[in-house]
């Protein structure tokens, strides 16, 4: 594993080896703001099965992951590498939705923790109130529509300001 200060701001790079029995909402959920940014309540509803190592999934979970979502062991253990993760939940095929649901992942969990709203149009990002987080990370409607990522897209987590880290966390990005 890469040291945490060398991980890029990207989909979760680490696969946990077991679910945490003490996993709770982050300390930011204790208030309504973090660094002046409102808390996105979806961030506290984590799809734990998605971040388990493949070998720890049940047989039925492996079937959902493999048959419905197109994962294999290698792809599952490296989040962000499966093409299905680039689609927002409402753009998934029915069998893919069934697979996500079978793994306990609902539409809000998928769009935040799996897709990070990358499958949204900018107008949807604004409509649902996520633009403030993206703006903090340097995104604008023009940059989003033209596929021109801001400088923060290539920064390591520890290179982001505290406020940018807070914004990224509200989009379900993690260290």
C-alpha cells in the first residue's frame, strides 16, 4: 500500500480487509458544517461491502459483483477501475442496479461513494446542492462541461487545503 500522504485524491485506493465494527459517521456529522461547508448527509452512509477485499465477500455478493456489475477479483480490489463506476446510478442498466442493491448499495450511496457524482451533468450538481463542493475544488460549469479538471484533481490529499479536503469529503472522496 502507498503511504497515505502519497495517495492521490481519487476513488478509495485502499481495500479494507474486514468491516469495522466501530465504523461511525465522521466527526463532521456532529455539526451541520465543516470549514463553513454544509455537511452532505450521504457521506455517513458508507457501502461497506464495496470496500471489502474480494476474498471476504460472500458467494452471493461475488455473484452480484461479477454477474451484475462486471467485476472480477482484480477490478474489485482496485476501486475506480471498473467502467460501471463512471455511471451515475440512474444511468445503470436494470441488472446493474439489481447488483448494486444486492450489495446493499442504494442510489445515493452509489452516486456519492462509487461515482462521486462524476456521472452528473453540471445542472444536476447545482440542483442537488453539490456545486459548492466542486467549486471549492476549482470546478466550474464551464470546466465540467469541457472536461477540463482543475489543478486540485492532480493533488495528493495532504496538498489540499483543509477546506478543500472538507469539500472532497462531502463528495465521498477519502484519503
